[in-house]
């Protein structure tokens, strides 16, 4: 059976290398969906693609793996690449992963752009040096939840590092100041181990912030409701005494 690779609209890339040459936050798998980049990848791996070898080819444990999909979500071909390939090497400034990180950094809010650019280079700066408002950081995290290709790792880790460093009272106030996208990010943070691993005394927030988180989760992120109800505690002065 012959596979028409021109039907490829999405490529899932797996980077199986660890250690040197892999920037901080680089994800193990990411998607390539922009048509020009899909064409680039197909061209770069053309030597591994033989139209007459059938619908599925897989040689395990290479440096990079590529799985090709058509517009209907059908897998067309899986190819394992054992040699170096600059186009997929995140340490190469011209690679697709580097482009994704650079585009993510360029789209960061102005107070966070230099911080994002450092993450994009794989050299996260000290989080204490960033003075951006926390409600803006919530929005930055929320905007990344849909996925940002090979920048998915830093898009999550960079804002979480800033939120980790913040006091719970400041986080709770920022929940009241942020918008719907920011509440997406706030729910994600408060339901994650980045917050729930705090000591119970440091998981107490005011009733208004807790109610905002729960109401938003019920409509937008219901998978987090149980964790929020159990792990985000009310501050003592906000408890209703009967």
C-alpha cells in the first residue's frame, strides 16, 4: 500500500535525547502544524521516507521520531531518525524548536519579554529579578494552555517559576485582578503541585479568591474542581462561624 505523504498536515516530533544540547524546558514531544514547517520536515527526512515501503515504518530508539498525520487524524507513517538533524535540534538557532521558542518569547507581555527570551535561550534567569504583576503572569500561563509547539515546556515552566516565588496572599489578590484567561492560568496553578505541595498554612486564601477559582473551574476546567475544593483552604478570618 502506498502512502501519499503530501497528505501530511501534522507531524508529532519526539526528541529522545537527554542532557547536553537540550535547552531547559524543551518538551520530549511537540507538534509541527504550520504548513511551511511541515514541508521542511518532510524535505529533511526525505531519505528515510520510501513511498513503496508501506503505511507504517518504525525503527525504535533513534535520536528523533516523527509521526505523520493527515487532516482526518489518520497516522500515515512513523519514522525514527538515528543521525543528527539540525532542523529538529533545539540547540540550533535555526531549528523549528528554536523558532517556536522565539515566537513564544516575542508574544510575551512587555514586562515579561526579557525573562521569556532568557527561557527561550535555555538559560532561565533568577525569578526574583522579575517584577511583573502576578495577574499578568496568570494571564501568560493561561494563554499557553492550548499548546505552543516546541515552546510548550518553557511556556508552562516560566510563569510557574514566578508564581512559585510569590506569597499566597499576593497570589490570592491577583486572582481578583485577572481576566478570564488569567483565571484559566490561576486554576491551573492552584490545582497543581506547585501550589498544593505548600504547607496547609500557606494554602489559605480569602473567600472571594477561592470562590472565583471554583466558579471558573466549574465552567472552564472541571477536571480541577476536586483538587481545588480539597487543597485550597479558606483563611481563618474568612470562615463563616455559626
